[in-house]
């Protein structure tokens, strides 16, 4: 497969970052990730190397101990991890969750937490938003935080909270004003930094949740947990806006991470199509094999251009909601199609764990559902870009 042409004026490609990340990834082959899946374990050694290399602190400003790089650089890091056959999702939250503290936290909170997050002394990997009964309807969440003296008393439940068992801190969204008492349903939600080291066993319980991919997913049960009032991020009742503010960064990073998976899958599919001989010739000579791979390449390249555009707008401080969401949509679809084309190319061997195709195929399917589903992105575009009536 020929190399992708050099991108001109479409965002820095950071070859030095790619090389450094690739060297780390070479030490963590497919066997490492397969073992973790079998044990439902966390890639502690891998994350430690990325942290020590400063990669997960790329978006933390230099004054707080990070690299202060643009979001395009962070996106390249995540893409390269997945394009090398590793899994970026078990470390990516360390990059973007801290953005809520950076943009909306007090100066004391920034100086207290961000340098330790940058150095790896503290892990902020958990994001407590989704609930079992409300799903994507965030404004209806049931978790409540009631002010009592110098603390908030929190009760509720979160689900699909990845990495909570491997994180020191969790960013938690809870309702501080009942829905019946607010003018807009997005009002009355607040964000808290919960110290999981202190909270576990004192009103907070974390239970592993087995799912089809090893993302260390959990359920979090909260019962009369006391959270110091000083751990409120920003203003009480403004949390929904703070969460939305960080979602553009999440969309851009996950979209590029997704592209990395697509490129790994496509590379494997093309290599196998060249090597595999059936009926006396390579299967890649057959249009039924060749054309889906060719289309996957075109779709990945087109999606990556949108990822670059969204990152450029974000780094320029421009409005990028439509671009960030569209980048995520296109990247998820392109990567899924690459996964399908490669799985079909491998045939029965695609099911064999030793090739890692089925592992990456399962990973690719996630992007069409999380961190935001395809339908919710289409609803956003319909309403906010096309001006159509709200569909929900």
C-alpha cells in the first residue's frame, strides 16, 4: 500500500511524536493486549510509559507541568497508538477530562490537580455522566448532590464509567437543583471532582461491568457520599455547559483515534490480500476483495481531512461543534467499513484471536455508539446545521 501523500496546510503531522509513540508501541505487541483481555486487566505498564513520556499531558499547559500542545498533536498521539495495534482508549481520558478543570476550575484547583495529572502522580481517567435509566438524556439524570455545610451529599448511580477502578479522581455530573425547580432543563447540574481513593468504601462502590471489549468498564454506586464543597468545579448549576464545552475536544480526539484503528485494519487487510493465494492467484486480484479495501481507504482519507479541519478550528478558538461531531461520524463509519472489509478478506482466519483482527473489529464497532451515537450526531446536524425542527 502506497504512503499517504503529504498533507499541505491541513495541520501539522508531528512526525517526531509519531516516531516516539511508535517506539513505545513496539514493546506492546498483540499478545500483550490479548492477555489483558483474557484477564480483564488494565494496561498499567503501557499507560505508565505514555505518562512518563509526557504524551498524556500533551494538552496540559506548560505552566501546570504539561506540554501545552495543540489538540492536533494530541490527536496524532492517539491515532498512532491505535495504528500501531495498541489501544489508546484506556489512556485517552487523561487528555481531555482535565479540560473541564482547566477551563472552568478555580486557580487553586488547577494548581492543586493539573501538575499531578500531568506527571501521572494523579490519574483522572473516570467520567461519571451516563446513568442506567437516562442514557443520553443527560438532563434527566437522577444523581443528586445536596449542599450540607462544607460538603455536598451525593447519591445516585453511574454506568459505563470506564477506568474508575484504575483512576484516582472522577469527574462527576450531578443535579444540585431539582428539575422541577429550574427554568431550563439544562440548568441545575453541577460538576464535582471526586477523590476515589477517599470515597471508596465511604459511600461509593465500584463494580466491574463485563462488556465485549476490554475498556475496564464499571458501574458506580453512590450513597450519601460527602464531597467537599471545594471540589465543585466552577459555579453550581452550570455543569451541563461545562460538560458540553469539553465534548468537542473529546469528539476530535476520539475521531482521530478511530482513524488509527481503521488504518491498522486496512493495512492488515491489504497485506493479507496480497499474500493469500486461492485458486492460483492472490485474493486481492479479485474485485470482490479489492474494491471494499479501496473504498475503505478513500473513506478513511476523507474522514481524516474532516478530523484535521475540526482540530484546526478548535485550536483557533473557532466554533467547531458541527465539525467535531461530523468528524466523529465520518471516522466511525469509515473505520467500521475498513473493519468489515478486512474481516471479510481474512475470512475464517478473521475469527482467530492470534491475528488480532477480531479484537480491532470489536473495537471499531464501539465508535458508532460511544462516546456519542451516530443518531445523536445526525440529530445535532439536523437541528443545528440544517435548521430542522428538534427531533427529540
